[in-house]
């Protein structure tokens, strides 16, 4: 297998390397090969400086092999024959043409680097280039002599207006610090901060261009004294412009227009053909056939009558209204009225509220192929208040030898774009800007020769967003798992009470009543997409506490083993938490390394000896340790039962996933990846049916499985199709002499098909 793979790899590289890399470089021109940057200052990062180069070489896979250019060079030059014309069109479309060295762009790059560094305080910077031309290839080396930068010595505010001066001189909020680099970008950001704060206080006409800096530098000391003041033409007390920018505005009323016509006007004369609805100082101008209720718009509007004008309120209103399902886009404008007041006009253009979608997917689990499909219908304005009703129907079939495993399910959800609570004032619920969702689900699984199971559940969930934080609080989640059928042979073989192979609890009817919280955070900046960023997610869930407390208090029904029952069913009691952290280290737009850590811990207590099967962790699969199939790793050093399509003991209460993945743009829609995964799951208690799976501090490190592999992704913008081939590197289940899989066989490989990135 290794020899065949090696031959295939050699053939592929040979094919791509066969053509000259300068095949399509015209005579007298040069292919740009390298653009290194050398600086004399370690504080200057090459990744940041490269953003200002106006010309860079062709993208390279793993930063070495220019695959897109190589594919372009496969295109035949002779296009007189139809086959060659097709090949030429195909290869030139999916590949990239050679980047031809352009001296003008090199000069522009020097100017851009010079300007950037001068703005950062390196006033005496010198940027030069050294160009090497050889065999139709060009290398441009940029040499940056930063010299000693200028730093801030003194910072003063010379403004007479008390409000503006107080904001500018607030040292706790100011971005300006003594001895900082004389960074023009920071000073401009400080101007924007001050202007934003002023506009938050109702100064509608104020902007950062009314503020200016004056600088006084000393050449020998490389120190700068900076003073912030108003523009010269605004310093006169009687200046008319000064009176305008220091005028504080309040909102008089808010008027909504909902119409399918994108050219709707706010001219009051158009109200003749429309209906008008009022609520306090909010007004809705709508066609006679109501599109959206006024209350739904008010609930998602933070521009409040009788309050000061605020940029933040405008941005929050844009975000909230555009988030509503039946809204296509929104436009907000203001008109000055009498007595320092503004009228706010919000034009809402609706979208089609009803959609129907279908999905068909292939599945592969533990060596068995299957097919699954979904039908999903959504009405995003079911009650004319932007409420979303969704229905999902799912069916799945998997051929296991001569039998077919089956799964059917239906899910229904009703989401309200507001905080639905029996308490709290109207304004409190508005300011929370939460969504309330009621969910219900029914599923049925049939595993011939084993069992059938039915799961019925539902819940109430609240979700809201604050800046970069997302929150979700599951107030109530109910789940009832029922086993209508167990095959007698399966039951006697695997669930025998005297010597069970599988934990019998997993196949008993059980009831779960849980609450939980999920929070997530991201440092991604859309304005700087090539900047490193991290995302984090935290989840905690607990079940059975209220029922257990009531059972103790009221003397509930107990089974023979002392556990409490609800409607003759033992209910679950546990706590479970999971933390996930992902970091993107970005080299350029084509290359990055992604690091991922996933930790999970759960424990049963009180009324339960084990966490329900569907709530436990598993390892292996497309998003975990990819050398193993889904749910085929662990727990610990547990040796799975052979001959089964799925060993239901391969779950745990503790989870560890550590992943590192190098992602690179290859050509056309294709991306490549190299990955290294490590992890496993463990049980928190010593269960007889999961021998070797218990977590122990002195053994768990030797039970961490390791895998590596290659992947291909097809990025279609709106979704990503992923194929990963993982290989076992360290298998903790095998004997010590066989654990390291230096000569992997077919059994050490796992192929994964998935939608989206793994993390």
C-alpha cells in the first residue's frame, strides 16, 4: 500500500513539474519568485509588512510548491485542435497565470512600506529594494532600515467645550499613552473614539474631522509633544459651524415603512394609499395587507423617542432588524425638526418568508455505507411578527451486511425574536434583544437483530448576543427515551444481568429533564481577516436536580435499588461540561495553521449511576481523532468487541481532543490540509462493561491515541465539502510492541466525508 501511494505521489509531482515554470512568461519578462523583507528592528513583523506589498509571487502549497501556477502551465500553447483547446481552457481556468515582475509595483510597494512605517513613528525609515534577475525569474528583496522611532513625550488637550474636553482628557478611556510610538493610526483612532462618544451623547453633527493634532518634535531626542484641539475655524465662539456641531439632539419619533418596493419614499404624501399604526411615539406606515407588526419592529429597535441620538443605537438597530427572518434589508435616515429634535425614518424591505429545502447525503460508519435525506420547510413570519416556524423531516438508511438499519425523525421549532418571560417590564425585554425558541422532536431508530428505540423531547431556549459574545440559556429540556423492542438473542447475549456486555442502563427507558448554558466568543475582525484570531465555546448542562429534590421532599416512588422513579421510569441526574478553544495562526491568505483543544467532563450522581448514552462523549470521526471512525476509539485502552457494526461501550464521561491542521489553498475551489490529531475518551467510574476505560492519572497519558493524515476541501463559498484520510500513528489498545504504527495497514486508515471544516 505504501509503495503504491508513493508511486502515485511521484507520478503526480512529476506531471505537475514536467512543464517549465516559466512556460507562459514572455521573452524579456520575469516570473516573480520571491519577495523577502529584511528589517533591522525585531518589533516589526514581516506578516504585517507583507500586507503593503503591491505584488507578491504566485500562491504556493505549504508555502513551497506553486501548484496553481503548475496547473496553469499544463495548458497546451497550441490550440488548433479541439482537445487542446478544451485542455487549454480547463487548465487556465482552474490554475493561476504567472505573476510577471513589474518594476512600477515594486516602487509602489516601497512607497506603501515607507508611508506605513512613517505613520507608525519611524519617521527616518529608509526602504530599498534589491532585484535579482536570473533565467526569466525575479527575486525582489525589500530592505527596511527603520532607524530610531519617535515616541510621545507630552500629550495635552486644548479645548474650551467642557463636554468635549472631558471626553478627550479621560485617561482611563484614552488610547494615548506617554512614551508610546508616534503612531498616526492610534491618534486617528483616538479622534474616532472621541467623536463616537460625542455622538453617543446626542451630538448628531459631530465627527472626527473637527479635531486636529499639532506636534512639536525634538530631532536629537526623538520625542514628540502633541496637542489636541478643534480646527482653527471652529475656535471662534460666534462661528455658525461651532453652534451646529455642539447642538445636542433628541429623537422626537420613529417612523417605520414596510413595503415590497425598494424605492419607497418617506414623503408623507404617500400615506394616502397606506395604513398607519401608532404606538407611543412609534409609527408604522404599511400596506393594507400587513407585512410586519409594529410590535416586532419596536422590539428590535434601539432608537428610542425622547432619548438622545446615539450611533450605537443606530448600529444595534441595523443589526437587530437585519437579523429578522422576513427582512431583506433596512435603511435608517434622520431629518432635523424643531427644538433640537430628530425624526427617524426606518425603511424595511421584506424578503420571501417561506422556503423549502432538501438535503441528500451519503454516510459511512464503521465500514457500512448508508444514505440520509432531510426535507426542511421554514416560515419566517408565521404570525406577522417575525416569528419563525421550522419543520424538519429526516430519514436515514444504512446497510449492515444483509440488513438495513433505519432512522426516521421530525423536528419542529417556533422562534420568537424577543424575550418571552412572564415577568419583567416591556423595556427590559426590549433591551435584552433575545430570541426565545420552543422546540420539539421525535425520532425512531430500528437496528434489526438488536433493538428499536423512540425518543420524544422538547425544550425552551433563550439566546442573545453582546458584541463578540454569544449566549444561549436552555431553560428547560425534556427527553423521554423508550425501547419498544429488544431482540431476545441480543438481550440474552449482550444485556444478560449476570454478565452484561453492554451497560443495561443504556437500554432501559429513561427520562431526562435538564437545564444548560452555552457561551461562545470570537476575536475575529472582519476588517482584518488576515490577523490571527481565536474562538472559544463553553457549555454546562445539568439534569434531574429539581426532580431529585422534590422526590426527597415529597417521598417519591423508589425502585428496588433505591433510585427514584417518575411515572415508573428512572430519571437521570448528572452534570456535564465542555470547553472548546480554536486558534488560527494565519501566514497569508493561502496558508494557515489551526490549533484546536476540546475538553469535556461529566459525572452522574444522586439518582443515576451512569450518564445516559446519548449524553456521553465519543472519540474518533471526521471532527475528532481522524485515524478512527466515528465512535470507534476508546474509552481509554478498552478493546472493542469485534463482529459488531457498533460497540455501544465506546463512549465515556471524559473527553480530550487535541488537533493541529495546516490548511493551504491549492487551485480552483480546492484546498489541501495536513493534520495531526490526538485524544480519547474515558469513563469516570470503573464500569464492568468498559474494562480498561477508566481515567487514571498514572495511565491516561499512555492511552492518548495519535493520528495523522491528509485532507482535501472544496470551498463553494456558501459551504465546504471535505474529504479526510486519517491514519493511526499510536493505538493505545494494541500491545506495547505494536502501538506505534510505523508501517500502517489498511485497518489503520479511516476515510471521512463531511460538510464544513472540522473546527
